C-alpha cells in the first residue's frame, strides 16, 4: 500500500505510453458511441425516442418561437414544450430553456436551418472554437514549455477529453463555455480588451460569471473588467431593442420555476449536477443546509482566489484556478459543463512542463481529465460525488503550489513529478 501511495504521489505511473493509450482508447470509444446513436436513430429522434443531441432541442424550439415573433414564449414552459412536441413528436420529454435573452440570437440563427444541420453546425463550430482556445493556451506558454508542446501532441488528449463525448451526446454548449473562458484567460495578459469581451460573452450562462470579477479586480485587470462590463451592457441593450422589454420580464418570471424545480427539487437529477449543493441534497440534506454548505465553500474559494490573483504566483496557476473556480462556485453545473475543466488542465500541464510537477499533481490532473466520464455514474450508483471531490482537490493543490512558488523563484530546487530537480 505504501508503494501504491508513493506512486500516486509522484505520478510515475503515468508513463508516456499510458499518456497516449488512455486518450486514444477514450477517443475510439467516443467515436463508436456517436456512430451508434446516429445509426440507430429514427428521423430526428434517437433509439430511446429522445431528440438527437437531446438538450439542443430546447435551443432549436426557442429559435423557432423567435421566428414566429413570440420570443417570450420560450420562457413559458407549456408553450416551449408544445413547440418541442410539434418538432420532435408528441412523446418528446420537456427540455427547458433557461438561458438569458441574449442567447435567443444564437437560437434564432440556428433555427433557420433544418434540425440535423443546425445540430451539426452548432457542435462543429463550437468544437473548433474550443480547439482554438486550447491551442492558444499552449502557444501562450513560455519558451521552455513551447519546446515540449510545439507538436500536435496536445490535440489527442484535448479531443479525447471525456467531457467532449458528454457534450456531443447532449448537444450542449460546453465547447462554447470552454472556448470563452479558455480564450479569455489565454489572451488576458496580451490583449485584455479582447479577453474582457470574451468574459462578457460568458453572460449567456451567468452562473459561471460570479468569480470572474473578483479575479480581475484582485489582479488589477481593469481594462478587461471594463470591457466585460461594456459587453454585457451592450448585449442587454441590443436584446431589449430587438425583442422588447417583455422578454426580460418573461425570463425573470421563469427563474422561480428553474430554481425550485430544476435545482432545489432535483428535477434534473442530483447525480447529474456537479456541485456541493447537489452533494448535500443527494445525501439527504435540506435545501437550507445545501445552500449554506455551498455558500461556505464558494466563499472560501473566492477568498483563496482573490489572494492568489493578488500574489506574485505564476499566471498559469492563476488562470487554472479561475477556470476551476467558475465551475465550483455555481450550485448548478452539469457534467457537460465539466468541459470548462479543460483550460485548467491545459494551464497546469504547461506550468508543470516548465517548472516541474509537485507531489500529487500528475495524479490529480489525470483524475480531473477522466472525471467527466465517471462523475454521473459514481453519483447515481455509489452516491459518491466524484466530480466535486476532484475539483476541490485540484483547487487546493493549485493554492498549495502557489504558496510554495516564492521558494522556487528564490532559486530553490523545483519539483518534477514529486522529485527534487
């Protein structure tokens, strides 16, 4: 047992061969899964009677309501479900539309296409944006790390990241979220205004934006902070001019149902939600206890994040921590939202290749990479919130690494896979 723990601590178990074999196996499995779902589909529905790219059906239905001149109806659950049934059949389950009115522009544009083509365009376009952002993180690394990552070796684990399969299966927007947060963090030091624009676009899923202002203010990134604010204000103004003030009233009215039924009562399923809130609720805790526990964790993460961004820690550590904190802080994040862990993994890998990996980091990174494949099943059948535990573990390791960094900057030996280099 001692030898096993030592191996996990050092990360020596992750050999070059395993580093290639594991992503390749997951990628092949993902391709076969996608081909099977498409091959066994019947028209617009899969073999279980659900729309292909299940969650994308709510985007398409909302977009069709926009074209009919009834944008507000997207927030009326009965009208929205009725439109889904018209498009996909009377037995179609309800897939709710919970996005701010900004996102109606995207939904409306996609709804001009036939559903299969719209789904394909949505997934390919956002996947490409995700890959561009991940490449930007690699290329933004210091010269020493560029030498190790100058080839396309980064592409295999990026494409095979299990959250990619989860996102494709649900027709979800995880690629877009990862592209926005990853691209913003890759550009922040060189092009803060563009980074702020990307941060502002994150408002399409506002639950992921609560940690961003804290980090930008703590880091003195005022240009990015201002650009993000202007972007959100411009989106709100344009949306109001196009759809009218009524769409905002409809959105705000729908929030009560979204909060009570989807989150607090677990309508989505506790095993699907990757948060401290769902962990407490799944283990029988009350709504009040769940909010208190989640709030305490979010507050602790916010304090640690502010201290980190005010420090002299290396930028990849700050960027990785912020990307991770955006997921930890919200009580409502699904397993496809774990796509946002990809920038965290990329920044920490770049940093580790340059300065060495501290104890436990390699194993924790491997777990974080694999967890989207396991999180839902572990929570459903074993009542183990593996996704939450993996994220909290990685966040604590980042904070510890940042605290140890001044010694490394002072010329002390650095750690490489748990060994002194």
